C-alpha cells in the first residue's frame, strides 16, 4: 500500500471539484489531488450532450461534453493531479483517505479535503412505485450514459416522470436515441420547469405534460409495456402504453462519505451542514457543489467550488475563521431546505451572495420573511417566481440583522 501525500484532496471530479482544483492549483503552490470514481472526470455534463452549459462560469453556451473537457483541461493545466477509476472507500486517521483503484489500495494524506461528490436521482425502488421489474426503467443519468457514452438503444415510446429542467434533458436524449416521449408526469399543478422550456418543449417534441398526476404502477414482465397513471384531482386511473420509463429529479446528495466521516448532515438537503464558506463540523473538511444544494445547474456548482477553494486556500495559509457562534438557518414551509444552513458572523457571503432554497409549491410573487426569536427581522419581495424542481435564490443581505445570540433563524414565504 502506497501513501500519497498532498495538500488538498478533492473527492469528486465534476464541475465543483474540477473548478475547485483549478482555482487552488492556479492561485497557490499547493498540491491538489482530484479523486474520481468514473473512468473519466467531468461529472454529469460528460454524458449530457446538449447545449446549455458554461453560461455563468465560463460565459459561453456549449454542450455538456465540451464543458466537461474544458474543466478537466483547466484543472490539469493549472497543475492539479487527477486520479480516475479511483474510489474512496473509507477514512483514515485525521483527514486521511483509503482509496481503491485498478492500481490496488492506497492511502492519501491531505491537509484539507473538499467533498464534491454531487447528487443523484432517486431510482424507482426508492420512490416505492409498485409493479413488475421489467427492463426499460431508467433514471436520466442511466439514460444518458446508455445513449451518449455506450451508444445503446433504449426503446421507441417513453414516459418521463417529472417535468423539471432535467426532465426535458431526458426528453432531448430520448429523441436523439429515436425514442418518442409520449408523456411527462408531475404531481404538481403546473410543470416545474421554466415556462419557456415547458411551452417550447411541448411544441418541439410534440408531447404533453400530465399535471396533478402520479404513476401508480409500472406494467410489463420482461420489458415495460406501459404505466398506470392516477389523476390526483379526480382519482381516475388510465394506462399509457410505452416501452421505456425515465425517472427524473427527486435528488439526494451522494453523502455516504460525509456520513462515515461523522459530518453533521442537514435535515433538509441531507448533504453536509455547512456555513457560508463550505466548512463542515469536522476541521479541515469542506463541501461544495450539488452535495450541499441538490441540485443546481453545473455552472452554479462550479462557482460554488471556486468559492470554497478560496476558503481552503486561506485555511492552508493558517487564516483564523470565526467559529463557535454559528446560528442555524431553518427552512419553513413552503421551503423544503436552505443552504448554507449556518450563519457565522464575520464570514464572507456564500457564492454569488445568495442563499439557495427549494420550495414545495409554486409561488408567483414570493415575499421572503426572515424571523428570529419570534420577531421579523427582514422581509422582501423578490422579482422571480419560486417553483418546485429548481433552486430559489435569496439575497444573503437579508440576514444582516441576525443576532448571533438570538437563536435559530427561520425563512418562510
């Protein structure tokens, strides 16, 4: 067993991890090691072969694979080392890591660790949907791997569960594979995606969205033959024939390593509980990207990785951060979660100066209220709607009047 010594170990080679690596390696003389379990780094964009990537971080408009290659090139050109096909299997002493790869088992010793393991969609079993276990049931990630990486056929007629941005990404992939999308299904009263995506998608792909509906059963023995759908308003059920079912959204962070490290998890996001610079409760371990906000777009995850990298740089240089007086930030209905979940007086604002939240209901004209100790300390109307299926952003300066000794802060609409 070989011991690899580095200054910063980054677990996860997606947009957040690669951008953090490029930022650290370019701005400092520290050694940076990226550990990626897939055979290539790049994360989800690597197999999401459509336009829409790089807008906020690279000020471009490109495809997922091109965006992923650019992030990899920037990290390696800056001097970061990438180890692919490498799985972190357990934690060693202090912030040490035990890794396994085709090379064998090794140990990594690092002064700081950035967790950037991302998030995943819940598959059908986790959603407790009954029926047979036929072939043809996929998540968006599985679909895009099959089509864009392995060039496999997926079917001819599909039903997509969900109507958010990633759902339309699945529809585009299905079309490229020669599979027609018969229907998108959402339990919400309106599609979760932006109106432009919803209206444009319906017209472009000649499909429809069943709102206030849910899949109650997957039909078929060896191959999917259809799904049973229930109208939540009337209770009526019908069968839609298809040979492919794609479950989209319903994200959960890949938090297994955080859990085994004894890191406190946020009850809402189920990712690590962090402050505005990405610190966890374990000294020297930071978290970034969709691990802490499941999920936002790749460019936002990348900007978050750069933000956390700057804090890690200061940590390595011996900077002293305020600690011990963190105020919990709690999400109240209709918010499902909020991140960062801790307000530490004296720390910089989070990436882009925004809290990130997720809502359970559509709110066309949201008015955010911040409460502490039973009193309202801030209230502001925001010009953008809140919708399930996408992140809702709240300006960080709404917390400027938080009392460090006043107890938890509550956010609501």
